[in-house]
C-alpha cells in the first residue's frame, strides 16, 4: 500500500525538516523528494507536513506515520539482510553525544547488536567537541555529534533542530543583571554557541554552574541556578523554555566516519540514519 522508497524519503524529510537537505542526503533532486511526499500524502489521504518558505514541520498525521513508516522499512531491511548480508566481525569504536543518552539511541544499538553479534561495539559518550577531537585523532571509527556550527558540512546529516534557552519553570532572567549560565566545560559546542550569541547581543553573563555531565547540568537547571542552551526537541522533564534572550539558531547532528571506514561502521551508520527520527524522542 505504501511505497518503501516514498516512506524513506518521508522519514528523511522528518529528520532534517528540509526538502533540500533530504534531497542531498538521499542523492536525488528536490523535485523528486516533493513528488515522493506528494504521492505519500495522496496514498494516506492526509497532509503530512506544514510547509512555508522558511520552515517545514510535521502535522499530527505526519507524526503518526513515523512509527508505521519505520516498522515497514525495518521489515524490508530484515528481509533483505537475511538473504544478502555477510557476517561482520571486528571492533567498532562508536562515539555519541550525551544529548542522545536519554533518547531511543539504545534501541538502534540493540538492533545493530542483534543483526551483527560478532561485532565488538565500544560506545563512548562524550561532549560533541570531544568526540570531534577523538575522531580526528583516529581514536574513534564513527561519531554521532553536533556539527560545530554554520558552515560545518562534515559528515551525513541525521537530524536538524533549533537550540533554545531552558531553565526551571518560573525562572525569570533579569535584563539588568548578567545572565546566569549553566554550561559544559570547553570544548562544549552548546557552551560556545551560548557565549557567542550573548556577546554578539551585548549581554553580560556569568557562569553559574559547570559540569561535564548532562545530568549535572539538568540538576542545576532544575534547582533554578540559571539557564542553559539545549536542543528544542530534547528538553528534559521539569525544564521549560526561557524567553527574553537572543536566539541561539539551528543545530545539526551528523554522522562522521573515521579516516578508514569499515563494513561495520558503514552498517551502523546505515542503522542510525534509518532510525534517525527516534533520536528526537525520549525513551
């Protein structure tokens, strides 16, 4: 009933929130992406995206289709793997940003381990900036991390969102006083972005809390110590968006391969890309 090619295009647009970037990732023309989405909307009889000249967002029906699309594609992939796969072996050093610890990334990794039990998967959870450094030093084979900022086009785009300011409910930032910041230590990418936009806006700031652990930052934010920059789609429970501060702009998460890609790293990259919509949802 539903074309798997169209479903894959739909999932890619849902992950990137961009028809242009979806086309680039899939290696097709933007007109082809639009055609696939239009045909899928005709097949479902429902609009799947709300589009204007500046943004793309899923409709409620589009959100509902995500799970069905993923299930259908996983069934196709399992069938194809059963008849065509070769047994992968060896060690795979995978690094993931701490942003994804509480999302459904473990489900993707569990599925990979089930499909490739002879691959020794080593997982490192670090700051995105640290992961970039370890990949460049040859100490990781595959990394899922934030891109460093505008103009950074390394790797394959997995998911695009916006960064926002968050804090405890009821927290108000006094415009006459320095902004109290809750931040990762260097080389944290969100830290660098927060300081950059405040400096550009002429806002004074002070560091209210520093922690190398996301759970530490969340605890400080829940205690009302200040505000932190965070991905909009991954706001932790107990925290809300805080207004009155300059826009932080978009954030992109990408998969980056080491200098010598292996069949195992390519297989895990394909699994992460196929399940990218899970990364914007908490477990």
